[in-house]
């Protein structure tokens, strides 16, 4: 597919994701190849390109949602995908930096259906792999961002700071006996929404959009980011490992104050109070207790609230997109992509 025909016609959101991956992967590989050898090996392992010994494989590289948002945002405002490739590569590197570090902090053993980097290379090296990808992201954008490179790098770093703040809050919530629902939503806005909103803003900037359209697309991404995390939190409790590529029940086992849990605890029902007792006790959560905890979250309304809130966030995103688009077909595919990532199986 050429860049000018890749998103024309009745293509599905899955087709658009495949187009995005095919467009950014050569540039992403070139960037990763510039890393020091150990950093290169660890980043390539995490990205699914090779095994722990450096042998070439084709493992699951992830959906590349954020790069697709960058490219489609550029097209939606009348720009070209070519101009947005450096930004797309940069946000994919930032996203994967955050995943490597998340896995270390959460002690998750599986990512994308294979052992996480820290379980293969050790915690210290995995942290360095993430650090290297983060530094590389800024360099890619600074070198390839053109006349707006300095603005773009600043925006990218703002997204990283918001992401780190959100992750810090998420970790802090695990040590607290109670967390308000509004606090959880603010945490998610940083941890997840900021990079998706930043991806859309960077794409619009690369596409030559004016300030109003950049702002509208940023808000579109912010809302989609919240909806994405709401669905991801549902999957963290009810998702099947063969679908999610993650260990089942880890969020409950780790006593994460995910959004369904926060909504359930806020309901102040008998089920809420029983769930709160599980979260407050010092003993570890055992595997045989997870099904009952899932039941308590659902019975207290946490699942229903989360599903409805995800729908509200998507509706708000649509309003923002309608005010920003000047290329209807690209905007339609941007919305199709948003619907795909917020309607995953749960």
C-alpha cells in the first residue's frame, strides 16, 4: 500500500492498524538499531522482533494504536502520513518504555503472550531498556520533526510527565485503604489519557493544523484514553488470558484500585464492604478467592458503571472529532479505530 491510498476506501480498523504498523516498523527498527547492543537486544525482545538470544522471530508486537492515532490525526486535518512518521515512532517508543517499567513495578510475568523483559533479563536491565527507549523517542522526534520539532518534543515530554504522575498515583493507591472515584479518573487521565491525547495532538501538529484543531484532537485523544483504560480495567478483572496476553486476576491479586473496583467500593453496599475487607486485610489474595472478588465488584455495580462511563467518554470524543475534521474519510477511520480499542472483549 502507498501512503496516499492506505486509508482510502472501506477499510476496517484492523486494516488501518496493519497499515500503521507497516508504515512505522521500518523507521522504528532503524531507530532501535542505533541503541547500544544490550539496549537494542532488550528493546527488540520486548517489541517481539527476536528471542532473548537475539534470534529473529515474529512475536506479537502490540496493536500500534498510538502510532495509528498519530498518522490518522495528521490525515484528518489535511496533512500527510509521511510527515507524521517520526512522531508516530516516538509515541510507540514512549508507550513501550512505559510497558517495560510497568511490568517491573507490577511484577507481571507475561506481556503479549510471552515472558516479560524483566523475567528474562532481570529487573535492572529491563529498567535500562525502558530508559533507552524513552531517550530514543525524544531523539527521533528532534531529528525528524521538521520546523515544529522543538514544540513536538516539548509536548511529548509533557505527556511523559503526566504518564509518570499517573503511574505514581496508581502505585500510591495500592497502599491506601480508600480511593475516591474522581481520584482514579484523574490518575487515568495522566497514566493513559495523556499519551493518547498527545499522540493525536502530535499528529495534528505534523499535519499542519491550526491551534483550534490541534486542541480538539488532543481532547479527542484524552477522552479515548479514558475509555481505553476503562475497558482495559474491565479486561484486567474479567478478560481471558488468551485474549489479553496477561495473567488473569493480577489486578485483584495486587489490590489495584482500578476503575471498576473504585466504582464498586463507592457504591456503599454489602458487597462493597466485603470487597473493602479483602483490600484492607494484610494476608495475600489467594487464587481461589479471585472469582468471589470478581462477583463482588460486579454485584456492587462496578462493571456496569465502567461500561457506561466508557460509552460516555466515546460520545465526548466524537463531539471533539466533529469540530476538528476536514478530511471525512480519515476522520471516519479515526473514529472506527477509537471504537475498536474501546469495544474489546471483556
